[in-house]
């Protein structure tokens, strides 16, 4: 895709189309890399994307159990008071 660099305040830049960001599952943040003769823009996926669906599936399949007790048998709470 051929595009123009535009003036943005005292800088120059390129506005990215919303459709391009959505296609690559990117939020409002991208990684910009300068390599020899190229400028590379890498989409950064939204952090924790689809976690709620994954947790729901884990619950439905009974796979959301603690792997270890939340309190150790030899733990003494008096030390913390």
C-alpha cells in the first residue's frame, strides 16, 4: 500500500485506518521497528484478549481448581499481626 506521510503538529506521521488495526487485532498501540531500509509496524494484540471466554470454558469443564492450597498447613498468622 502506497501512502503519504503527513504533518502532525511539529512531527510527521501516518494515520492508520481503523480497519487495518481491527484486522490485526491491535488496540491503539503498535510496535515500530527501524530496519536498514525498512520501517516495520507490528500490531500489538490487546492484552488479556479473550480471557473471559477462556475462564468461562475452564469453569464449564471443571478445570478452574486451585493447584495448591491457598493456605499452607504450617503457616502461622500470628507472625503477621
